[in-house]
C-alpha cells in the first residue's frame, strides 16, 4: 500500500535545511524558468495572489537557484502537517514514511518525505500542469511501487492524477455528523488526513485490507467524525 498526501501553501520558518534533490529535476527546472519569464503583474493575476503575497512568490522564482532548500515533510506547515507532527516521529515511523508516502505536487510532480525542496507557490488549477505531470507521475509509480494499491489522503485535485486503470485507488473523506446532519468541513478534513496518516505510520499498516477495522477503531479516537472511504478502479 502506497499513500499519497498533498502539499500546503504555508511553510515552517524553522524547518531543517536539506540538499535540493527533486525527483524530476528537468521538469521542475523547466517550469521554474518559464515562470521567471512571467511579468509580476501577470503572475499575480494568474496565481490569484494578494498584494501581500505577490512579492514573496515573485522572489521565490526570481531567486530560485540561490534559495535554500528544506526537508519537505518538515517544511510544510498547513493543517494536515500540523496534525501529522513530523518532528515527533521515531526511527521506525520515519522509515515507514520514507518508504510508503508521496506528496503529489504541481511544481515537483512527486515529493518524497526526505526530499529537499525550495519555497514556491503553485497548484493544479493552472492550465496545463495536470496534463504535464499525470503521465510522469503514473509512469514513475508503475515502475517503483511494489503494489498497485494507493490510499489517497489528499483532495480530488491531487488524487485525480492517479490513473485508476492501472492502480486501485482508495479516497478518504471525513464527515462531521451532529444532530442527524452530516457534512464535510474543509479544515477538519485536512486535520484528519494528517491524524490518520500519523496513525497509519505509527501502526506500520501496510495492507489496505486492514483499514476497515482500523478505521472503525479510529473513529472512536477522533470523536464526532465518521470516515468514508471509496474504492475507485
């Protein structure tokens, strides 16, 4: 079983530095060089950035080659990564994480937990990025994974890049049920993805067939939430 996770737009200012080692350096470099050619005002419009954010993002790409790089799972600081709490993993959990988890990303394609990445801003809403990365991601996974079973702890924006003709994909969502009304809440879904990933990593779960029993136990741990997972193939 392989697990896919999603990046976040917030970064940890105290993250550990790491050697820059993207999995697909040629494609990433080409994207960066193309973005550098975009005028600042156009970049702001295409990326839908506020006046506050555009300066940071513009500098990310303008100085990309000289920027420091950071350990990916320590660098992201969104709700899912806060819940996962990377810095408290033991050696066994780190080994599991590095062997079984990938982040799907619009600039780097696939990111391994131990990869060094540089600050950036990009998502798959920009035209052409999904069509660029989809064959690259699927070809890599088909070559390197021991099993064709993938558990997605990411939104459909990311899991949609997995070719379900070649892989058995399980998508997970978390439902908040109160007073006979059930709904998905975005921030809670992000937090729960991080918590569930941490649980799977710490418990060294490698077989998707174990998930129904484990998920039912986990519902009791995360009081008030039901977990819905759908097999797509």
